[in-house]
């Protein structure tokens, strides 16, 4: 028995299925010619052509597989004639060809791939920026030197509130010696809560910066004594930049744990460093608690008290948007950020710059200057020798005076 002629052993390919679909579409088009409009026939032809296009794509994908088709050459010629007729009819109504449709689909796929790549890049950029949303990284990214010529530390540009700090350090140290400095940033960290970026309340973090004279630097870890390591409580200090190893920063860290921040410092040795001399050096310290009020770009944070932008009457409060109607009838809207506690109501009279919300800021920045002497042991030895010589000279004068008094008494004066 011939396998090609037997229906029991005939394998129908997608092309054969598409051929049957075209035949059905052609017959339907002929039937519709008696009572239906030409537009309906065109729609049926479009459906048939779409089926043919899909079958052609599937056939190209499976071209490598052998397929046995149970149809004769006469049927293929018949279907080809009808396919040509359908395409001619589609051209009459300005319908796109299958090739144009395939090209359009390829363009859509390329655009989708580009959009996916852009979204992935945006997610990667956003995730990498999360580590930068904390001080003192803002200062490190925007200022080569954190201390301005006026003496102000740049942290004060974003942390507008002023709070005191306390710094303790030795009066004098010897060269190549490790000693500690204490930077205390006092606040009631257990009770005070600050608004976070999402509007919720959270604990305050703290940070500190120390600007030391040239040559002074952070003590290496391998030379830290164990008692000093214990006092640090795992606090990590880091150089401000490669150009300024004498400037170190720490934070943000929890304020409840690190209210007193211990800084280990290695003093320089002028005998090995020509840029360093013995004598007095000035140290500049800055300490901050809580979030700032301004971002480096200049926009406000939600850790602010929002004020009325004009004089007038509160006409509407829509969530965090407060509308103020001025006496001239103009409506100005003041938008408050997340976490703001609005204290005005509709109908209240307000003047310009009058508070609309409470002040959520519980932190602030402070800075202080201290002096420390890099002492030379030769000077210490010289001072000891001078003091001892003065003592001997004074003692000699006293003894000589006592001897002179005894001589006078013996001679009867």
C-alpha cells in the first residue's frame, strides 16, 4: 500500500492545515457573496491570510523535519490561485502583507528588548544609589575639602539646626604614638524619634568628622591596643579621601550605641616626615545627629517645618496639599512631604511664612576646635634640665643666705 495515498498513514503538516483553512475561507467568501457585503468577505479573507502566515512561520521553524502531505499537485495549484486572489483583494483595501506584518512584529520585539534593558539598568542604578543616601557620603561626593575657608564644615549646609558637641583629647602627645580622642554627640536617643524618608518615625543616627593637621592620621588596626579596641565598640572610621588621609569620618551609626565616639589617632614623626614640625596643632571636629533639612541638590527633605506660601485663608486640605486663597482670589497650593503633621484647618486665616505643620526635626549639627601639641622629647629633656638647674640655683641661694646669717650672728652684728 502506498503510504502517501493512504489516509491512515498520512501526516498532515501545518501547511496542509493552513491550506484547509484557506479553502474554508474561500468557500465562506463565495457563500457571503449572495447576501453579505464586500467588507465581510474581506474580513474572512484576512483571517485566512493570517492563518497562512502563521502556518508559514511554523513551517519555517520545522523545515528540518520530514513531513508527508496527503494532497495532490492539482490541489496545491488550486489553493495557490485562491491565495493569490486573497492577497490581491487585500491589496485593494490597503491591508498589510504578511512580510510587512512580520517586519512590524520584529520592530515591536526589538523595542520590548530595549525597554527591558532600560528597566534593568534603572533598577541597577537605583540599587546602587541606596548606599549613597546617608551622610557623610554626601559631603565626600560634593566637596573635595570638607572645611571651607570661613572655617565652617560643609555638613552645616544640609543640617541647618545647631546642636552642641563635646570633644576631649590630650594636651600633648609624643611622635609616632597612638592615642584616643572622644567625640560626644549628646541627645536623648532613647526617646527622640525623627521622620524617615517614607514618613514613618525612626531612631536617630549620628556621624562625626575630624579634620586634623597634615601628617596626623587614623591609627592602623594592627597597632591598636586591646583596651582601645574595646572602647571603640566596633566603630569604624574611614579617611575622607585619598588626598586627605588626615580627615576622617564615621557614621551613620545608631545614636543609642555610639553617643560617645572614640577616635584612635596616630601622631606623626617629624624625624621621618619633613612636612611635619613639632608644636601646636589645631583640630576641627563636627558631630551630627539626625537627618538633614536639605539635600545636596537643594531640594527639601521631609525633616522640615512647612510654612504658608502666601497670606490668605485655608480653602482646602487634600492629603498633604494645603490650598490657600489669597485676598485677590488666587489659589496657591503648598505641598507638604511625607510624615508632615498639619496643624491648620479649613477656614483658618494664615499669614505668609506662618507654620502649617509642626517642626519634626530633633537633631542638629555642631562643630568645635581643639588644640594638641606634638611634643619633642629633646624639648622635654631640656626643660627638665633647665628646671633642675633653677632648683639647684635657688637652693644654693637659700643655703648661702643661711650661712651668711650665721656668720653675722657669730661676729655680733
